[in-house]
């Protein structure tokens, strides 16, 4: 089985478990009661005052490269360094099994640093888009290779 298919298979199984714990209706209800900050993502990457727009990345592990950040490393400090050095937005990899990411990383950063955040994951269901917003993401990365046209239009 191709590696991407393994990731998607794992993601589907993980989503089924998540939806049992917190159905989409519950996620939407929590969103209504949350104090979500308005997205500045688009304006950050379109800012005419910045010649080159750089999006920094928080990635704990890569299947091909191994560990990049261990759990003991302070991702808030990394985000602060990015911000202090002119990075306009932050990409946070949240895929758990293969990249050691977690949606809690989104929440931690969004609650502590005013930074436009992109959730980088294998987004295959609407559930994940609402979950992304709940945890503080302002944008999500969509991979066209894993989504059909109907799903892309729906998202």
C-alpha cells in the first residue's frame, strides 16, 4: 500500500474515534460558545509592507527524516522566535501517528501568541475544518490529491 494511503487509512480510523468522543454537533456547539479571534491570515500573507511573506512551520517529526522536535521543546518559544524575526504566519503540523503532531499544539499557540495559524494535516472531512477552528487555526491546508472535486467544493 502506498504511504499516502496508509496515512489516509490511519486518519479515517482516528476520525471515527474522535467523532464518537465529540460529534460534529458538539464541536459546532463549542464553537458558538468560544471566543475565537478573527482571522488575520489572509491580510498577513497579502501585506504590502512585507516584500517576501514567510510562513514558519512547527513540525515535530517527519516519516522520512525522523524526529525534528521532541516533546520537551517549547513550541511557544519557537513561535515567539518566528514572530520576532518577521515570519508572517505559522503552519502547525497536527497529524499524530506519522508526524507526532497534535491539535493541542494549535490551541497552545493560538491562546498565547497573536499569530495567524495554518493547520497542516491530512484534511479529509468537514469535521476537521470545524475542529481546526475550535483549536485556534485560521486556515487549513487542503491536499487535492486526497480529495475529490465534490469535497473540495464543499470545503
